[in-house]
C-alpha cells in the first residue's frame, strides 16, 4: 500500500427467519353438527369426527377437543383426533336425541360448538 491507507471491508449475509406465533384461534368447520345414528349402534362405534381449522403452523396449530356439557356420558371423545364414539347402549324409546357442547383449543384460543 506504499504507506497509503487502503480501505478494507468484509461482507456477510444475514438470514432473517420469521417464525409463527400463536395468534389464530381454531374454528369449527360447522357451528352446529347434526349426526344420525341407529339405536343398534355398538359401544365403540364411530359417531362423528370433530374438525376445526387453525391458521397457525406447527405446534401453534395443534388442536385438542373436549366435551363441555350435555349428554356426555353416552359418548367418548378422543381429545387429539376429535373422534366421537358411542359409550353406552342407545335406546330410541328412552331418548331420541342427544345434545353435547364441544370445544376446540390450541392452548391459547378456543372455539365452541
């Protein structure tokens, strides 16, 4: 450089990754679900599968389901899959319909149907 300062520099790439935060609530596809099942249904038979959509991604979109109230003793619910099954004998002459309130939650937000 013959005694004269030579500008020196170095470069680097910076990668910025934007990650999802849990800012969307799960939403049931239908706020009212009507299902018909025969009184001859066996314990363990499928009644329905609850479905909801959460616009978050990854773990923030993981939804669990639960019964809130109603005729819950007649049915079981798999919290992870939303699968509802018959839990006891159903008798049309004793009870013609059942009503259950359900909830979907992602751990922060929830929806009810």
